[in-house]
């Protein structure tokens, strides 16, 4: 399915939500959603499990989300949310995180994120019923993250669940961070950090 050039209503809980694979969400403007501006999520409805894989979320503008600007997630330990592309979105004034992801091999590239209440970009792993779910191989590249509490957080516990093993093999490269209380909070394993810029300092 393709969502193209949509204008989100100020009255919706979520601007756009998908619970399936291979969607393209491009060039939408979403203002004042109560929860997420865009949600792509795997879930289990009691009978069937769906995944949220290989979605392209590109060129959207999300303003004043009450919770997350863009959330890519899964329901407990069921389904997958892998191999998605989050590219060139503008996300301003999210109550919690600008972009929150659970899943593996997801690419977060060239986004502009400003004034997130908690985290600009968060990569999360968690445990459910003693089963760990680990986000692996996420790429965070060439994003601008400003004026947030934490710019980039790897394995941040924004939902009350955490996995002591941590997200692994996350690549954080070439991002610009400014005006954040903390620029990078890395609690993951084998994270690659290179060429990230804080003012005139390269991290």
C-alpha cells in the first residue's frame, strides 16, 4: 500500500498506522496526533501474527506528536519489524521520542529531528516472558538531532521493558547533534560510532 501526500487530521490518535509488510509512506504532513505520527508495528491479534518488514517511510513531516513522532515496533515477542527504511523525514516537537525502533537491519537515514521530549532516535531491545528480543544491525546515519533530552540512545528503556543483553551491532555514523542534554547514550553491544558531530567536535 502507498500513502502519498496525505494531511493528518488534528483529531486522530495516529496519523498513519500500518501492520503489514512492503508499504510506502511518503511525503505526508501529520500534525498534532495524540499518540504517534506514523506507526509501523508487528502484532498478534489472538489468532494471527503480522509483521512490519521492508516498509519505506520517506519525506514525511510530523509535528507535535503527543508521544512518538515515528515508531517502528513489534508486539511482545511475536512478528518482526526488520529491514525498514526511515529516510529524510522531518519530526518536530514529539512528546517522547522522535524516532523509536525495535527490530533488526533497519536504516534511519537523513532525518531532521528537533525538540523531542525524551530521545531523538532510540533503538530498543526488551525481554518478554524471559525471552529476549534484541535489535541488531540498525544503521543511524546522517541525521540531524537537536534540542532533545538525549540525541541518540541505544537500548533505551522508554517503555518500561529492557533487555540486559542490549541492542547489538548498531552503526551510528555522520550524525549532527546540537543542543541536546546528552548527545549519545550507548548501552548496546558492539556499537560502531564514527564521524558524529557535536558543534565543532567530531565524536
